[in-house]
C-alpha cells in the first residue's frame, strides 16, 4: 500500500537563518518554508527585518548563520546570480527597470536571465503587455512611465524569467488603490502559469489577507507568529507589535 502520509520536500526552506551587521542583529534564527504553488505572506513593523530577509534568501546578502534550502538542496553558498539562475527571483520596492530602455527592451533583457534564455516571441509579448496594461506603451522609455506602470513593468520582468520562487518585496507600495488589484492577478498568474511559490512581503493588510492562506510575523528580529490570517491577526502579541497605530494608518489607506 502506498504511504500517502509522507510529506513532500518544501520548495524553499530557511533553517535558523540569522543576519547581523556588526553588533546589530537584524533577525535571529528564522525558519520558514514555502511549497510549490503556494503564497506565504511576511508582515511586521518597519525595521523588523523583512527586506533584509529577502536580501538574504535571494543571495544579495549572506546569512551570519543558518541555511537556505531549495528543494532540499543547500544553496546558502550560492551567489545572487547563481540563485537567480536556479529560479529564485526577487522584485524590489523600487522598480529596477532599465530606465533608458523601452518597455519591450526591458522585457527582452529580463528574458536573457530565464531558464530558456531565448528571445520572446511576439504573441507572448503581446499577451504579457496586455495583461499588465502596457501594450500601448511598448515603445515608451521606462523612465517616462507613471510610477505605477514602472512598478508593473518590474513585476513583468521578473515573470518572464520563469521563476520557480518569486520573492515580492512590497509590490503594492506606491500604487494607487485601484492599481493594487493588479498584484492579485499577477500572483494568481504566477502560480497558475509558472507553478511557482510566492513569498510576499507587504504592508497592505487587505492584499495580504486576500492572497495569503498562511502568514508569518516578524518583530524585533524574531518570528513571533505563523498561521492563517485569522489566527495570526487575532493574536494580542501581533496586534501590539504590528496592528497598533502605525498599522492602522497603513490599513486605513489600503
């Protein structure tokens, strides 16, 4: 009889990773896991270490201690570019598009970092640009786009690399309320079409609750809670750490 109780290896794991700059410990012994086709939300107050966590997972920074595993393989020694080639791709709070290149040229350059490394075909380009509302801006220089469209372009650049894991660092930051629903469609498309796992760092609590069946909370460099949004957001320590006045302000304009 087949044993159906055996667990599959998570797509991404961090095992007790810590990051310290001199005497400043940003976070300590953080262990999280992400499965293929799932979304994990990471929330916490400013300064909790969320962006540094993404920097360490992506390879831009090395952890002070601990391990990062990709499907059970220890990739901690691998560089940022090596992890990108493995399909571990991140986005930024501020878009990293090539400012003097057109929208189309940006997608073409990003495609060079994909697993296929092949040129984008015209129908696929058209579909991507239509999806992001950028079809009419194909030949426009990225730096001249409105901020929201620059943010969407950066997200689509990550998409064309065909990631296995997407690390999204505050993708809704700076977007208007109606633009934020693009993030919902984007994450759903990434899971549906690419089958990737998504780690979402975000302050927009309504977005987090819509997209993330599981969230974890960082505060003071520690992982203080993990579970469903309903479980986590009702905890008093989370309310005190994150859902106080600062978070109320975030939610009020979400």
